[in-house]
C-alpha cells in the first residue's frame, strides 16, 4: 500500500464499526516524507508524501475501506517535561531550548522534548525543574530554522553535549 496523502483524522471522520490497525511511529518519524513500515497487524505501508511540510499526527487515517482503517499511533518515549509557573518562564525555557536547536513540544501547558541527559542537567543547573517522564510527543513546534551550527563546524553546544554524554 502506497500512501501519498493523509485521508483525515479519526477525530473528524466516521470510523465506528471498522477494524482498526495501527501504524506505530516514533515521534521523529512523523515528519519523514518517505518511509516503509508495517502496521501492528502486518500490513505493509509505504509513505511517499510529495508536498513538503506534511506531518503525521496521532489518529491520522492512512487507509480506509468498508472493513478496515489504518491509523497513526505515536509511541510513548522518554522525555524531559517542564511545567512553567509563568508565561515568562514558558517563553524563556522555549527560547533556551530552541536556541540549542532541539526539538520542542508544547502539550497541556507543559514544555517537552525528547530525553537527553546533558540537556536535563543543563535545565536543572539553569534553575528549571525538569522531570523525566514517559509520554507521547504530539505537538512538535514547527520552526522555520533548520538545525545548523553557527560557525560551519560542530557547534560549541554540541561539543559540550557530547562531552557531558560521555560521563553517563
């Protein structure tokens, strides 16, 4: 089965009475334009999105017929979760994480990102109260800036992260 576009989402589409099959994806796979996967029940799916910027979301319908529907299911993962007390703290922590070109999610008034011990330690040292939790990361903030180093080489922050990670 080749999927070139998302049919809809289960929240706006009548799928009652249909057999449900899940295409399980890691959070970082939701932005890939081309991939080949198998559903939980073994159906082969090839995703080939033509348009840039298409993103799979929880509950997206990739296939539907009179008997069956294939839905996207984003798998839970280890994440850093911060619950800001104020709007200023929300903006500051988002700026700090974004300035390091790390993926950022905002869900239920929480700031989340995939877990990395060096970033967790940095957030703690900076006075935030990060928690390590197992969550589904749904709402990746779309950025107009592609990850990059400012000097053309590996960034200083990346070097620091690599050094800190070596201590684990």
